[in-house]
């Protein structure tokens, strides 16, 4: 009986097949869903074969173009970091009250009882890790800007990005081991981050349920080894720090062995030069280690390691829940953008939207890092500016791309203009900018001051505190659908309305654009299928 | 497809127990990383285990005689730790601030209303915030222009959240079963989502005795 039932399901019965054979959007979507598993497997197998981890398929290009030698250099630096790390493990003590001292002993090698070349080994480990991040970042950008993730090389980009993220996490777990102030506070911020997973707004479907499952607290406890930072955290981080690098390296070595790749596409001289540069930096700029961790005092200003600085600045400008979602979401957004780039063109001038996404990323990274190092932050002024610029970058890219497509297809302007894409950007850019400008939850205090003075002048019976409380009640909050009644009567719901326009407009343009795109796609497929049928069964003359 | 039905069935029948076994193995692995007291599948969704801590003295009334006198203190909370010791004393820094009598809610006859006692762990992302008694530092270092008349604020150096100790913000929660619906330290600037975490206290023999702390922060 069961066998019959399963065979009935597996045999794709007639009523299911009829759904597949049906034409139009629904039929095609159903077809896609029906074949999703095998298609995904095929897709992965094809990409897996073409995956390029260390530019091993660019050996010839690497001889003349240093951009293609990045993979080889990256691998070499990784080897240096691993080897120096193994040597450091001999002296490092992963216990809270000895960690800092053991590093000090490794570093200050001119003192009595010192460890010869300890400072150099540590310097190679530290600066090697920095070079690792730099080279990995440059390589990700190279793949992005040259469009080499196209034509079946998507997995190359995805894996490069994942290794960069793992490398950053490895760096974070690594600098806690020093047990200095920067490490302690960075770890605190990092471990407090997942707690926002338990604070989903209840209007999200299933939000309350996710909150009740304590996934954020569970994550934080798995990271920290308890409910606070302590000895268990250090041993855990030590283990993760070592494990991530080493397991990945084994994985790569296995791949190199299986496919008999050339491991590094750089010459021995290049390896020697890279090693010398790191060595020279180590000697002239000894690796710093700050002051011992003190959970009672947060120094002001406090900075994270350089590759987290931009993210750290972003946290200042955002509602924390949104900031958490964004931080996790940025790599996901990059991956989505990757799959939106469907055209085969790789040349610089022929894919301007995606170039501008990359350029925007570079600009935010550099400018945000500069701002936080110099402690420049005007919470009220900055957020709208950044939202505005983000939309602007996309729009510039869009119009350049539009001009290109018009020329390529020899088309009229309205034939290639994507009103939904432009509408999407314009609505989100302007509404988000204005929302952050007028209805922002930050700096409401400064904004409300003149209003409060006005209110006090009109009604002398009010105390300052009462006036303040009335204003506070009318303050727009980050609540999507409920404009406070008091705000409407006070005639100041501007922030809320803008936020609603933003969300509704955004979703509307997205849904409309998707529906129209799908209809076009289905029609194209039907025409192609008809063409195949017409070819297979030529009509008999006279029939 | 129809020819392969028997093979597919056998494959399905062997795959199901393998999937089940891997789920169980993953569950055990997660329990390895997070050995909570709650057992079974509940362990995947259980809140953190808690350990009771002894009451500790934060300050004496003689320390805080004038308005806006404040004292930093460390409350050592026993927290769960997945190490050989099982627990560790996590240092929770705190502030006791004496409020002026003019602040609403301060009753000159009831010493318990004179003080604001908060954990210094910023509810935003866990840094330790400071007590800022002057206007210039607040506007220069923390990007906050305080309204007149000036009084001190709490402000966090990491992401520039500023809290007003004289005003309460509505938020519901519990400290060891005793529920509250508002807390002092309203957020007036910066990205913080809520006022600082609270501590329950008693005044015994002119000493301010911290009895329990609100959970949730990373110590």
C-alpha cells in the first residue's frame, strides 16, 4: 500500500504533469520548482569543477598582470600565518590572567629571559593576517570588477567572499587572545550582536515565536562559552581561531591534490619579496598590544581592528535591530546582486550598475573608517547623507547602463527604460533620506528644542519637563504601521508617513517589476518551445 | 521514472533513518557547545541558566550626600561558564546617583527614591557607559546638545548613546520575579533601544545593598 502510494507520488502522476505542461507564469514556476533539486545539483556540480580558489587557472595571466597573482600571494601569506601561529602556540597561554603576560613575554625580547625572535614571529603572524585580509579583499573586488564570476564561475566568488568573512572572524577570535582592552570590548560588541535576534518586531510574521526560541542568546552562549566573557571564552576562541584556518587549509590542500593544480601562481622571488616586506614592517613597526583588558572601563575613543571600522561606524547611525540585520545582510545582499547580473558582458563600460555597487562599497569602507578613526560623527546629519549617496550611486550606474543598452540594441529610449528599477531606487532613496532627516529617532532632542521653547512661550503654565513629555509623546518612533494618535493630532506624523511611503512604494515597485519580468520570461520560453516544436515536426504540405 | 520506483523506495527507506541520525548527532553537537541544564530538544530553545548571587554593598549614604553625587561600584554576578569551574564571577559595573529633590518622584522622606541605580553595561552593544557631568564633554565627545537647565547624563563612548537619569522610559520586564513597567535613564540620543538595565536594591543600616540584577547583558 505504502509502496503504491510512493510510486504514485514519484511517478509524477497525470494531474501533477498537467500542471507542468500548463503554459504561462504558473506552469513555468511549477516546472522550475519541480526540477529544483536536480537543477541545483547540476548547477553546483558545474560550478564546483570550475571553482578557482587561488587563481590557479590564471597562471599565464599572473606572469604579467599582478591582479591575477593575488590568489597566489594570498595563499603564500596564509601559509606564513599558519606556520608562525604554530610557533606562537608554544608560548601562548590561553588563560585570562596569563594571556596578556605571555604575549608580553613573546613580544619584549630585549628583556632578560626573553624569547629570541618572539617579536618577529608574532609580527609575521599579525601583519601576515592583515595582509591576508587585504589580499582577500582585493581579490574579491577583482573578481567583482572584471565580472569573472560570470559564465559558470559564481562559486569562485561565493567561496572567496566566504573565506574573507571567515578570515575576519578568525581575526576577531585572534585578537581576543591577546586579552587587551580592544579585544575585550570588540568581543563584547560581537557577542551582544546576536541578542538582537531575540528582539524581532512582533509585526514580522513569526517574530514573536522566533523571539521565544532564544536563538540569539543561544548563539551568544555558544560563542562565549557561558553568559559572560571569561576563561571559557578564551579557550573557545583559541580553538575556533586555530580550527577555522587549519581545516580550510586542509580542504584546499585536498583539492589541490585531487586536481593536481599548481599551488601558487607566483615565482619564488615574489614569495621572498612578500616575506621580506612583512619582515621589514615587523622590525620597524613592532606589533602593538595595547593595555590589559579591564571590564570596568571602556576607553574613549575605542576602536576595533581596521577591517571592522566601517561596520562599527555604521552601528552608530542605525537603529540597533536594523544595524544587526544589515551587518548580517550585507554579504547576503552582495550574493543577491551577483545573481542579478545575468548579462554575459564583462567589460567595464557594459555593466555600470554593478561597477557602482563595487565603487560604493569601496567608498563607504574608506570614508567610514576615516570618520571613525577621527571620531567624526554627527548622528543627525550623516545617516540621510549616506542613504542619499547610496541611491545616487545606483542611479548613476543605472543611467550609464541604460545609455549602453540603448546603443547596443539600437533602441529608442522608452524601449529599454526600466521604470520599476528607477522608481524603486528613487522611492527608497528619497523616502529613506527624508525619514532619517525629519523623523529620525536620533537627535530628536536637538530638533525638539525650538519646538519646546515655542510651546513654553505659548503656554506659560507648563513646566519644561511637561512640555518635553508632550513632545516626546509626539516623537515618531521606528514603528512601521502605527502612527501615534498624538502625533497625528499634533500634525507631525511626517516621519511615519515617509516610512510608510518608503515601505509601500518599495514593495509595490518590487512586486510589479517581478510580475512583469516573469510574464516576459514565460512568454519568451513559450516562443522558444514553439520554435523547437516547429523544427521537430515540420508541417506536411497540404495537410 | 516509473521503472525505478522500487529502487527509489529502498533509497528513501534507507535515507530517512540516516537523516534522523544526523539530526540527533547535530543536536548532540549543539549540546556539546552549549551544555544547558534543560535537556532534550528543549535545550535548543531554553533561556540561559541562572545562578543566584549574594547581596553586595554598592555605597553608603554618607558617600552620596549632595545632589548629583555618584559612585561607581562593581557587582560580582555569579554567571554560568562552560569551563572546569562551572561558574565565574562576572564583574557588572554599576552607578549609584543621588538625584536632586526637584526631580519628579523623589520623596525627601523615602531614601529609596533618592537614588538611581543602574548597570553600566550599555543595552545597545555592551560597552561600559560613563557619567558625564559637564556640557562641553557631552556635546564634544558624545554628539549630544543638552537642553537647559543642564544636569549630568549617562553617555556611552562606543556608539554615543545618551541616557537621562532624571526621566523614566516605559519598558516592561522582571528582576527575579518582580516586574517593572518603567525604568530611569530614558534614551535621549544615540542608537540604544532601551534604558540601562536595572538593579534592585535595599537600604539597610545606611548602606545601599544590591540584591539582584536584571539579566540579559554580557558581563
